[in-house]
C-alpha cells in the first residue's frame, strides 16, 4: 500500500498507528512535488 502524508507533522502519528495495528513499514520516502505534479493539480482544479 502506498500512503501519502501531506503534513510532515503527522508522520509520527501515522507510524504509531501502523505499529499499534501490527502493521509493518517497509520504507518511508520524502517526496517533493515536481513541476508536472503542480501543473496537473492546477489543471484539475480549474
């Protein structure tokens, strides 16, 4: 499952919740928006 967390301060809460539910986190990868992402979001919102 891929989970996107948009607010950095919520990451610890998400990790704790996954651990409480006996889930396993394989990787945590910081991501920034590309210009393409920004463009697509702008087009979608119009």
